[in-house]
């Protein structure tokens, strides 16, 4: 097991009607905020009105910035930074999913930075003070509600890049599973694929002696599978929604990382896909992850057989571990199919025309991606071809 530091200071307020506490919670930090949200789902669902009431009840002054798109854009981030500077705002409330939260984090990182915020996604580490943020989560998926990371797309060149800093973890996150009833089936499933992928990225490690975190990963994956299939039958099953919401947070809050080094090549490859084609991140992962697994499984066939056995209850064939490993990959694809996700590029009408461009962009700012197996442009191209 590797040495590690673990600290996650995000306060979680979980459960029914928890959003009505938002004003009181913010009052502990400030009297004035930027209220940041997306394309309007929060207005349709009535959440916006509840938030405004709670803010007014607590006498919190707010300036609004809406319009965050999935795969959030740096241009809106720049707008948010200007609003915060012009209005002396040092606290952001993100109401929405990973895109809104990441846009808020980028604003939080940019307010006290003298250069252009995009630098922080390319070559400038964050070593200045970020302003604080909090969230009301409306889609369990990215795990950004407790993570230190942030992913933004630059429309200029269609680069999707990430940055991170411990102070970008929200000070609190409100998580009411009932707020997720209004999600379209596809978005629910994309979120499930994303949180599942966050665990897989950690699970496929070269670190020996990580039994506890292996088991935590496997248990969380099993809980996700069971409850995702329950939501297939009844999308308004509160307890299944709650399990999925909790899983999405556990998958990415850093606790499953303890003592191990994750891979993250599939995420980096997917970011090229959603950067260029603007598809949902979770859908991209349902396509890329199985292809990556087919490309790398021989690197540690025992770990892949363990995954098949412990997560999908596939009997281990000791005479043919490769067969067991491949059955595990197939079971993962079948799970994604069962929740109506694409598992091939052709399912989302993507052909081979930009595969080389994406493979080259992947390593435009780095030597390689991935830790379990190092991936450069040549290997990425093979993985993308396997995904066709
Ligand atoms: O914009 P609105 O109108 O709110 O609609 C959103 C959006 O269209 C809709 N939605 C959200 N909650 C809803 C709802 N519709 C109805 N009812 C609700 N309760 O869902 C759509 C998708 O929202 P989005 O925020 O884009 O989804 P998600 O949470 O999956 O976030 C994806 C982004 O997170 C990044 C991804 O790359 C992607 O850009 N990630 C961030 C990470 C992090 N910061 O730690 C890690 C992840 O690996 C990921 O890369
Ligand atoms: Zn992800």
C-alpha cells in the first residue's frame, strides 16, 4: 500500500427537503453570493423557487449567472469571474450537476488569478487563494460535489481539460435524492456510468496489498448495479435514488483512492470525445471503458478475473483466466446496455474520421495518460478503434 494523505472537508447535508436549509447554511459563510446554474431544469422542477425563498429568508444577497451547458465552457467561466470581481463576491452557490459545479469551481479558481483562467487548465498550478463554493446537487454522476477536480471545455480548439486543488472542494453539498426524479432516463444512466467509471479508474491499479479498498470498490460497484436495475423498474424508488446518489459521492470523494494509484486513461480519452463531439461524459465512458479494458486486460489478468468474479459473480475458470476476464468485460457492457447506454461509437453516430486527431490531442500537453498501462497516441488510436 502507498503512503497517502486523506482529507475531505465537504459537509454533506443528505436527504428529503435538505435544500430548504441552503440559506441558513450559507449564512455561516457570507451574506452575498453568485447563484450559478444551468440551462433551466431547476426552474422547471421548482427547485429555483425554493432556493430563492431560502436565500431571501436568510437575507442573502445574490447575483445570478445561468446558462452552463453540459461540458461547461470557459467563456461563461470568464463571465462569472468578472461578475464576482465587479460585485465583490467571494462565495458561489452551484445548483445543478457536474457541469454547473465545475463551472463554479473554475470561477472560484479564476477570481484571484491575474492571468486568463484557461492557464490553470494547461500549465499553471493553482497556488493562489480560491473563493469558496457550495452545491445543491441535482444529478448523481461526476462526484464534483465533494471532489477537488474541475473539468472545462475551451471552445477555441475544442480542448477539454481538468485542473484541481484541495480548496476547490465545496464547503458543503446538499444532496436530496428526490431532486433526481425529474432526470430523463438517459441522464440517470449517464450518471451511473460515470460513477461506475470513477471506481474502475481506481480499481485498475498496479499497487499490491490494497485489499480493503478493493473490497470497498467492489461493494460500491455491486450497490450501483443493484440500484440502477431497480431504477429501470421504478425511477421514483426513493431508496434506489438515495443509494445511487450516495454511491456517486463515495465513488469520487477520494476515500476509494487511499493507498493506491488509479489509472484515469479512459477519462482522459473520453474527454477528447466529449470535447470534440459534445456527447454526455457518462455515455462516452460507457463506450471507452470496455474498449480500454479489452486493450489492457492482459497486463494483469488476475485483477480482471477478480473483477469478473467479485463484481459480476462470474465463476473463475482457473484453467482459463482469460476467459473469466473477458466474461467480466462483457458483463460490464451488458450492464451498460441494460440501462440503455451506448457501448460503441457507432451507437452515437461517430465514425473513424477524427480518431487520429483525438489520439494526438490526448497527448498534446503531456507525455502519456494512464498509470495502470501508459497510453500514448498510438495506443489511444487502438482503443478508439476497438470502440468503433
Ligand atoms: O442544464 P440543466 O438545464 O440543469 O440540465 C442538465 C443537463 O442538461 C440536466 N439535469 C441536471 N439535473 C437535472 C437535470 N434535468 C432534469 N432534472 C434534474 N434534476 O442534466 C444534464 C447534464 O448535466 P451535467 O451537469 O452536464 O451532468 P454531469 O453531472 O454528468 O456532469 C458532467 C460534467 O462533469 C465533468 C464531465 O467531464 C462533464 O463535463 N466531470 C467532472 C468531474 C469532477 N469535477 O470531479 C469528474 C468527472 O469524471 C467528470 O469528468
Ligand atoms: Zn467521470
